[in-house]
C-alpha cells in the first residue's frame, strides 16, 4: 500500500473513532467508566475488615455502606461518566456548602478535597484513578451528611447525656440510589431534615445569632449591685444597649442612665424568654444571662438543632411533652399545645432522663411505694433522728409481704447497706405523690404525679424531685386524659382524689410521653427561648460536635 493510502486509512480511522465518541487515554485504550469502575472495585476489595479506605488523607467514614452501594451498581461510578464529573457532583458540592446553616460543618464532608478534585479533573485529561478517588469522596460525603441530617452528627448514647429515645433510621443506600436516578441531590438531602416549623425556626435563629456574633455581639454589663426601677447608674446605658441588640427594647430608647419603666419592661421581656423570675430587676442570675455572649448562644442553638435531629420523624398527632430544662409540661394536639403547666424535675444528682413511653393508666389516691434508694438515703436519717417520723408521715413498714410495727425495729442499727424493709406511704394530704399519679411503664421508674408541696411551683428553677415529674395542674391533666370516658366527670375525678384507698383507671386512649431536654427553641409566637443547662448536657454535646471526624488525618 502506498504512503498516501496508509495516511488515508489512518484519517478514516481517526474520524470513525471521533464519530463514535470513543475516548482514548494515555497508556491504555478503553471505556473511561469501566476503568473507573475497576479501580473502585479494587479500592473497596482491598479495604480489609473492618474496611478502611483513605483518599487524599481523608478517611472514608461510611466504608460499609459504600461497599454495599457500589456492589449494587456493579461498581459503576456514581458521579462521573464518559466525559468526566457530572452535574450531580456540582449539585452535591452546593448542598454540602449549606451544611453550616444546619448547625453542622461543611468541612466534615470532604468539601475542600472534593472541590480540589473536581477542579483538577476538569483541567487535565481524565485519569481513572483521580475519578475513582473523587467518586469515593462524593459518595462518602452524601452518605455521611445524609446520616447527620437524618439522625444527628453525634450518637447521644456514647455521651452519657441521659438520652434514651431511639433515633430515626432509613436505608441511605437506597436513598442515594434514588437521588442519583432522579437527579435531585439537594431534594434528597432536604427530605432528611426534621419536618415541622420548630426546626426551621430554630435554624433561622441560628442565622440571626451568627449575624449578631459577626457584628460584635454585645458589651458585657459590669458587675455591681442589683439594678432596679428608679435607679440611676452608668451601667443602665450599657443595659439599654444590650436589650436593644436582642429586641427587648426600642432602639429609640438607647440613651439614659435612668432605670425607667421602659427599661424595666425590657428586662421583664428578657427574663421571660430566659426562664428567669420576671421581677424586672437585674440581679445576679439575670446579669449572668445578659452577659452570655452571642457566640455562646449560637453554640447553644447548634446543640439544640442536633437534639431535634435525634427525635423520631413523627411524634404523633397527640402527645405529652415534658421539657426538663424548661420545668414545664405541654399536652400537644396536631402540633399545637392545648394544655400547659409548670413542672418540678429531678435534682442534678437524680436527673430526669430523656426517654419516651406510653401513658396507659392513672391512679387516684395512690400509695407511695418508696424506692429503696430514697428510703435509705433520704428517710432513714430522719427516722433515726425522730422516732415519730413514720407515724407523722403516715408511712407503714413492711418486711417481705408482712407489715410490721415500726417500734419493733432498731432503726439506729440500720444503714444504706443494711436495710431489709420496704416503706409505703398511705394516701392523703401528706402523700408525696399527691392525689393522683399518671403511669407510663418504663425502665427508669419515672412517672408524673401531683404533689402536696405546692409552694415550690413559684420558684423559677424547680429541680427538687428524685427524677419523677411533679405538676401543678393534676386535675386538669386527669380531666383531659379521661374526657372520652363519660364515667369520669370532673366531680367524680375530684371525689376519687379524696378517697382513702387508691383506684386504678385505664385510659381508653393511651398517649405517648416524651421527656426532652431543650435549652433553646422558638415558641409559638416566634420568640427564641433560652434556658440554663441544668444538668450540664449541652457541654457534652457541644464538645462532641466540635471534635474532628473520627480517623481524620490532620
């Protein structure tokens, strides 16, 4: 064949290859997608057990899910094709950039490495190794971010944060497969964000407080004597500025050292949304709350967004919610509170845990079967000090199933380690459970009940119980729960509360109860509410959220 003939054949082959869009890569010939798939298969197969894959100094954190994901798609790359990275990769990058708005950190999802990899892939001939690494990073980023949106960044069971509510679950491999098929990456992730206005409003509050922090927040009010109406003090000028920043005082009232009516009302508004005694004076507790920085409030909101991600997707159309940090109980129907009351919660050394259970009965005029720990730690010293204590409190003594005479017991010889008795308090006005207890079987032996010590409800901080919840409106709660039972009129309920023997009543409609611990939320009026971290649980969550991803190579 002549030289001209050979050149003609070569030109024809080149044109044919071009028309068929068959890519040619340095060092080998073949289909780019298949070559990337081979490298994905090799990387996953060589990961070991448990699987450990490192890409660009980043540990792949969802290795087990990634293996299942790629196996189901025969190791075809998810984020690139014959022409390199697809628009789906760009869509995921954009979604990851929004992670900070959720109170998460976009850097935890390989964002920097992905952006660098995408830029490199589009500026040089496509290399299967580069595209395989990029695919692993993108898939891990979607799975990890999706899991955090669905059920939280932190596993509360590992923190000692007293959280025992089962977190949401989903088949994320299937969710990712569906997202890739539909092409809606942002929508697939947004669908995992907690539904309902509460989360969205708190997320908006996070932006507000981040903006405040970026603008410098507010000045601390100097220490000094309590500020109150009628005072004239240079610190009042700082107080005015502080209240203006968070909306408790009109900006037109910025000037002046006088603690006038407007300042007093602003202080009351501040106290109301921080769970403080709304007395209108700036004493030590109010001053401390005023001086919490914008950055600290931002962190508090982030922690509570995380807690909301721990909750089930559906709480039910009708439920009871106890917010331990707020010392309150709400009955909720269709997302709206229909009954609200004050509550007394567990002491810091006998904390009320976060859990859920179903309330299925209540007991009028209950006996109090005193827990052994309370009997030996709280009551035994009182019995040893006053031999008439048991009789005064209407408390009976049992050994096994037999009641015994308290006078026959040598109480001074007993101790926490040596106490073979059971104590039971009779129904009546002295009974620590009050006139009714609301029962929800659970492993913590926590329930809701009335109390004879009504004066404690007037205190702003109400951590006085041994873990159970005391409420200030037991009659109203009983009426609500028994409203569908014609036998239980208000008159019959009140009468049952005064009987000398207990009476068990089963609810026709059992109701779920959630014991939560929320220190920041937005109320029905759109006002951000903050509460003190009574049990120190916020700090545990914040520390876990701020930790670098496990196994990251820094």
